[in-house]
């Protein structure tokens, strides 16, 4: 079983920055991809950004240029640098890790709250 532990959320003013971290529990397996999702009140969970084991990245359109995802494979950790935050970015941010064979499973973190005040 893989556990994901997130940190770095909090309250920030509009225009500010935050850095989220997500560490996967010690495992001999490395995730094929790691991603960040977010869910605002009354809305569906949406993909923020994803990064593969090789380092390829993809972002939701509204995050391009403001957010940056990165990972440290040696530490099984993924980061999300969020800049120029807007009140609309307020949400619970979830870490997701996708494992191929032999686990063939996806795991979620518990979520971390990000609140951006205007």
C-alpha cells in the first residue's frame, strides 16, 4: 500500500505564491506519473498538472505560466509551485500517483487546503 503525504497549503493573498509537496511512502516502486488535482467547493475535481517519470509535464490551460510541477524521483516526491495566485485558485489540492506493473494502481493524498484572499 502506498501513502501520499501532502504539505504546503495555507492562506495567501492574491498575487502571492505557495509551494505544495507530496511524498510517496517508501517503496521499491516508482510511480509512472504524479499529478495534482484540485476541488473547489461545489465543483468537480479537476486536473491541475501532471508529470511523468521521464519528466514530461502537462497543465490545465488556466494554470499554464503560473504553476510549475516538478518531481524528485529519488525521493518519490512531487512539487507544485504556484505563483500569481488568484482567489479562484482556492480549493483543496490533492496529490495523485499512478503506478504501473506490478501495483497497477492509483493513490490519492488526503488533500491540502489552499485559500487565496482578495
